[in-house]
């Protein structure tokens, strides 16, 4: 008979069924007392074998550091026990004589739940380059870097909801499919019932539809009723030239909207928001943060503390341009500062890292370079908006007071080429009980870049989406009992390479690993061609481009008669 436990919430009695089936996590197991008999499940992160004893590092993703498991000579030869295999281990907790851990598990029984053949496993017991790991997004969460990243991402996500709940905000869910582009630009994804079929899209929705670039306009609807709201979800930008380390086609935004608020409220709340998220990560993800401080950026902790230890700087757009103009003769910016232009990445970096050495709010921007919904200032030439510039990542937050006067809004829409009939519902918010209101949007992945010291935004999200990267088609082939896989053609690989950043010299071995081909096949002739074509002196991406072509030709010619089957990446 199942035993049940009873408790009360206020005056409401509640009966729970005790947890019986969820296994003990590694994090929970590491706090077990000496001589406790426990059972853990996880993946083998390393396997060190000595004469009559073996050592396994096992983790299940619940914590940063693995549990060390000591296995006897009899258990060392457990079938299919290798790096990467999924295991269930029973044994007794014991005090460890090593310096790296206080306790270890003396295994009495080991069961392999899922084998991982080491010979063709893309993940090997060594350190892989970030470029390579981006080609296997379905496997890279198993590495230390990405498991730490996604634990921090989870913690920050919860912190977002807690922050706003504690301040009286209501969470609202805005649509991903919309008929408008809140930024007033053209960088949108068109939605249809069939790819590249505009007629089908118009037939299905009755008009052209898009993937949302922001939930702001719909959040304004809810703020006009609930007062304080926020939305936290994915947004999409079809910017084909975003082959940068700071842009994604699909990313997450935190967007609060507040009735009865102005630009000062936006700056105060956003500063409090950023600092609270940082403090939560420091408190709840100390081990993961220490990992990034050791392996990713050794100045990470000092950079974080610098953001926490003082108020953010506030300057107007005009003041920012004056500072940049004075600095230009010495700094020699590629983009010369000029009033009426947006800030470039180098301008943002100079303001928050070179001049002020702290986060910087830049407010009151020229009206002509900002969207239609921002409140026009009394001068008629600027709008009440603000960008928050953060060291290392540049623009983190963009916010504004929203235009609440219906006539001024209609004028701004005309100036920006926005048709009134397409946003009649948005205009209605000003016709019927308009209120002063304001809000901002924070780029979630950019915050993760800052808090972890990560250089590329594609490494902050599980399945990054950017130009030419959504689903990768792979070819696998069989040769006798061995199985290898490679990209379908040199063209596919070159396309992959052209959208990556390479900051080091790349070897033929790296390419063979990417293409899933044996290193010895055809590589000698490739190396001779490299020397004869002086490719060693070319830029890394050009050199890799040549390697892709030559190795693909060598391997392709040798295997053109082999049977191939298509395999789709998860």
C-alpha cells in the first residue's frame, strides 16, 4: 500500500505521495555521509585505469564537479564501460585521500545503461575547440563549458521571473506570429503554410504574417489593463548580414512594460534588474561561475564586481557624441562619430570600457533614427529613449517612454512609413484611456555573454540559429564493420565554415574530425598541395576553405562507389 504524507497550505489540507521513483542526483549524493550506501546514475566524464583499480568521474548535470567513483579490478572490465557511457553505480561513500574531493564512492556494482563507442564518438576525452563544438550542438551540452552555461541560463531564467513577481509585475504571453514589425524595419521572417509561398500565407491568415521581432506592442496592451507586466520569450530577426559574435536569428528577450512610468523609471528598474541577476548568479551558481573565471576569462570576477560596486553612468546622446568626437583623433575609430548616426560597436566599447569604465545609459536619441512608438521630447527632435551599454557586450538594454498622445503617435507613424490601418488597434490604446507608460527589452543571451565572459553569443543557447544554420544534413557511410560519417559535400562544409569565426591556425586533423573521415585518408597529398599553393600563409578561414575542397575531393574520389544514407541532425 502506498504511504502518503499530509500537510497544509494555509487552511487548505494537502496530501502528497512521497517521492519513490526519482533517483538521487550526483549533487545530492556528494553530501551523503561516510559509509552511506547509495546509488547514482550519470555519464562517465573520465576513466583512469591503474594496475588493480580504476577511477571514474561521473556526473548527471546536477552540479559542476563530478563524483569520483573507485572501481575494483573486477569491475574495470565491465563490458562497454568507456568515456561517455551512461551508467548506474551502487556502493559505499568513503572519505577520499585525494585533494580534489572530500568523498568518493567505492563501487560495488556497475551497470552500463547506454554504451558510447569511443572510436567514432565526436566527443573525445580531450579539450575541443568551440568552432568544432558548434558543429555538434546536439552533443555539446555534455561538455563542461556548456553544462555550466546551461545551468547558469536556467538560474537566470528563474531569477527573471522572481525579480518581476516580487515587484508586482504580471507575466504575460505575447504571440510569436504577428502581423506587425514593432521595430518598423524589414528584417522579419515571413510565415506561411508552405515555405516561400506568399499566397499561402495570405490565404491562411488573411494577410501577411511574420515571426515576432518583439513582444513590446502586445505587452503595452496588457499594461493598459494590468499596470505592470513583462514578457519573456523568443524573438526573431532575419538579418542576413549578422555573421557576428553578438547576433542570432532566434534569441530571447525580457520585456517589461509599466503604466504610469517614465524614462527615469526605466533606467532605475533596468539597473536594479541587471544587478539583481548578477547577484543571483554569484550566490546560486558559484561553482559554474568559478569555472568560467578559470577557463574562459580570468578577469571575469573583477569585471562583474565593477558593475555591482557603483551606480551606472547616465549621459545624453549629445554628450556621448561630444566625448567620442574629442576621442576620435586619438582612438581613430573606423566609423567617425557624427550626430544623427547610431553608435557603432567600437563607440559603445569606448564609452563603457575606455572612458567611464562602467555601464553607461545613453538617453534622448535623435528622433529620426528611432522607431515610431517612442515618446517625442519637447524639442521635437529627440525621443525619450535609452540604451544601456555594458562592458564586454555593448548594448544590453533598449528602452523608452512610449508615445501616449494619439496625434503625435499618428505623426510618428507617418514619418516612419507605418500604415495606420495596420496598427489601428495600437492607436486605440491612445484613444481610449491613454496613460503615460514605458518599458525596455533586455537581450537574454547578451547578458549570459557578460556573466560568463563568453566571446560568442552562439555559445549561450542550446541550438543557435543564424544565417545558413538551422538543420545540418550529414552523410554517413559504412565500410566493413567500421562506420564513419562526413558532411554531404565540400560545399556544405564550406558554407559551415564561412559563417564561423576562426581565431587560431587550423590543422588538417581538425577538418578530418569535422568531416568524420580517417585522418590518414588522402591527407599526405593534401599537405603537399597546401605547400605548393602557399596556403599556410593565408587567413585561417581561407586555409580551411582550401582544406575543405582538397580533402573532400580526396575522400570523395576514394569513396564514390560506397553506399550512402542520409542522416538528419537532431
